[in-house]
C-alpha cells in the first residue's frame, strides 16, 4: 500500500522551512555511513503530532520528534528500509512530505519514482526499500514522520 496525498499547502511548507532552518541543520544522531546517506537532518518536536493520524493505517502511536531533511545538489539517501530490528517498538509506516522540490530530486519506493510537489507526501510500509535521489540543482527539503507499532513476543 503506497498512497500519495496532499498534506500541506505550499505556503505552509515555505513557512516551515524558514522557521526550522533558522539554524544550520545538524548531521543526524549517531554515525552517518556516507555509502548510505550524505544529507543533513534536524529533529523537530512537532507541536501537535496528532495532525498526522489521518494519514496512517493501523498503528499504536506516531513518533515524535519528526525529521526534517535537507538535500543539496549531489546529496542522497541510498536504498534502505526504515525498520530497525531489536527494539520494543517498530516503525510500521513512513510518511515523507516534500516541503521544497528540487530538480532531479525525488523519492523512490520499490523502484517507482515519485516527483512530489511542495506539500505532497507518500505513505508506505516502513519495511519497503526506498531512497531519495540527489538534486541536480536547488535544495530539496522533506519532512518524515513514522507511525509506530509495539513489538510483541
């Protein structure tokens, strides 16, 4: 189940970028493997995480903070899954929203490219292979939100 949706209007996207990038985005927590990704991210405590409930199928809660990613020309996130094993909870669904598109930059899920405009997102199961391709020019911003499930037994 992959679903394309309109989440925000483009003006709101521009406001989010302006507000949350007042400081240079920090590199992701932990070690970054440059063979997997080389973009920058910052983590945002979303003020009303329930804003995103309607976009997800069955889940237990929505992870907060959410991730704001910045992709400059040549920056990427290669093929990966959002599932991290060995935890008491698991990412069940991923929602990636393009806040600012850039030439050449798009998200691919299971070999299908999605060229999303400002405010458009896609929801997909977190265990599907996906990647973000690098912009050839301009800067792409994306917001990623995860719906979580408890791991049992």
